[in-house]
C-alpha cells in the first residue's frame, strides 16, 4: 500500500510488519514528526525513513527528524534510515562526526 501521509511524505506498508516513510522534496520536520508518530502507532516491527527523494535538508531539520525517529524506537520497534542523495548523506556524515566528538 502506498498513500500520501503528509505533505512530502508517502506511507508504504509491506505485507508483513514493515512501514517505510518515503520523504520527498524539502524536509518539513513537523509534518515528518507527525508521520513518524502516526506510523509507529500502528505498531509495525520495523519503521524505515527513506530519504532518497529528499531534494534539500539542513542539519537542524535532519536532526529533528532523526530525533523523532529515535524517539519511537524501542526493543519492539526497529528503526532505520535509507540515506539517499549525496547532500543528505553528507549531512548525516557531518552529524555523526559531531556526535563522536562529544
């Protein structure tokens, strides 16, 4: 199933227990946060954030999105990220490097 969930977010649920939220265009953290919480409320075993179609994102917005994803993760719910385009990968790498420095 593939349904629009919020502006710039498309919801995909496989026949099992995995939900993939596909982000498109520019990242809107508030919409994505609602989408993440809504998808997690359905109690899938795995929730994946797909960033392959994101056109632009700043590090603060991406941090808010990743924090929301981590916030719903638990022993019951595995979470993951498909990084996508080079600019998103670079922001993720920089964020990871900053976290290691702390």
